[in-house]
C-alpha cells in the first residue's frame, strides 16, 4: 500500500511539474499579439495556405535571402529548438548550430526585446500546425555567401542589449520606443544604410530607398517628415492605412494590413507618441523650383488627368483621395514612391477601420517619361510644396523596376 501511495505521489509531482512548465493561455495570447506587432507573418509566409512556413524571397543589395520555417515541425522548422536556441536566434542572430544569420533577419532590432516577450513569442509559435518546408539557401553574390563574414559585421555594427527605458519619459513613450526600435523594427525600412547594409544610426528613421519605393521620414522634418502630423494622425494612419493627410501604398500598406491595424489601440498610440517626439535627424535640402515651362507642362497634364479627383487646389477628398498640399511623402527627397504610384497606380488599402476602397489608375502607358516628370514636379512644387526636381531619366529608371 505504501508503495502504491508513493507511486501516486511521485506521478502527481511529475504531472504537476509538466503542467507548470507549459505556457499559460495568457502567455500564448501575448505571444500572438507580439508576433502581430513584429509582422512576422509578413516575411515568413510565402504561401498563405502555409502561414509561417517561410520561403519568402527577400532581395537585398547583396543578393537574395529566403525566410526560414517558423512552424514547430521538428525536422524543417523550429520544433526541436530549446528556449535558449530561440532566444539566441532572435536576440543575437545565432542559429542553434552556431552559424550566424544575415541582418535581413532583424536581430539587431530584436536584441532589444525582453526575455519574457521572446519566450511568449516562442510559446505562440509552438501552437501553430507544423508544416514540412525545407529552408532554401541564400543566393548571395561572392563573397557575401560566406557566413563567417558576419562575425566581422557583428563586431562593427551589432550592438546587443535590451531596450533601456528613459526614466524622464512617460510609460507610454517608453512602450512606443520599445515597439518602434525593437519588435516593430521600423528602422529596417525607414533608416538609411551604409555600404555594408548597416543602419546609419545618426540618421535613424530619416527615410530609405527600399525595393523601388521610398520608406519616408518618420522624424520631425517639417516638409517630408511628421512635424505637421498630430499623434492622432499617426495613430489613425497605422490603424486604418489612411488619414486626412496621406494614404498607405506599397510595402507600408502590407505592414498596416498584416500588423499595425491588428495591434491594440494602446500600443499604436504609444508608437505614435514616440515617433512624434523625434527631432529631424538631418536638414531638408534647399530646393530650386522648376522653371515656368516645366510647371506649365505639368499643370497641363494635371488638369487633364488628375483634377477630377484631386481638385484644382490639390485638396482631394481626405481619406478617399489624399490631399497633395503639405503631403510629406510627396515632398520626399527621393521620389521613388511617387513615381511608382504615377506609373502603376494606387489601390487604397482596406482595413476594418476603413473598409471602403479607392483606386488611382497608372499612367505608364499613357504618359511619356517627360510628361510624368513634369506632372510630378508640378505636384511636388505647387500649393506651398517644395521638393527636388525629377528628371525623365529617373522616370525611365523607375519604369524598368519591378512594381
């Protein structure tokens, strides 16, 4: 009898220990929210029928990288990883076998995450259906395919360490900073890079060319940044994909649909509060206005094709047709996004908060390089706007890029 009782006590202890080690529903739910905030699915889902199974091609200046499988398949995913393996990968860019990841995986941002948040993400990923999907090797130009080079890159450019709260700022500001500079990895797109693909820290969030688009300034620049936006403007844009000042398109539209529109109101507002506090990282250029002939040529195209929706004064219909006066993206030094829209058109992103659709036709076939340059210069330098001139050669180059 004593042996039976001892066995029952021992079994109970083992079961209790196993139960205690299992993630709670609250931890899994928090992990899911963090995965959404990090837009993990955006990069790690090539096939919508196989979420998080990887395979997405990411083109870099050094060649292509394919995202790995994050499902709990033990052979091709992360099912056999330990918590320590996952933490080391996420926060230090080191795989379980000791090899180093390339910074297309944004571990230089994720290093700022807390251990609790890291393990919550792992807990959520462990609940996904396992998918057999073997990771594809990178297609990088010589010599960038040698992962050993990453040791030198990390030595020069990787600064591991948690996000350090500013005790002089509010809890909301610090939460926003944690999300923007860490999990949200906003600088991966919006911060300019050096020759080796590392962030230019002194120019953080001051805009960057990415995949034929220009990720605009998120700092306090007057013309092309967020100085004229309110906290409410920023939050509305992140939650709905549009506000009274601008509409999202291109890669940012994908981020809003897959990530920020699904985040909590408190977290989105915290990000807005943090972004609105940033000073301009660099001066905006002195602009030479287009000559009269260029402005007249652009105005003629505008009157024929644009005025019906955007009005003669460029005011448009806020949240339906974006206004052009004071438009920050329109006045960016780099006109890539504007040219992409002029050539290919635009589709208003739809979200639960803004379900109505809208569309602008593309004019790649209808207008010449000279005409697109002229109308682009006109809208970038009318109604108080000021932006550097666009040349027909820039339009021709944009035509050749994949939309």
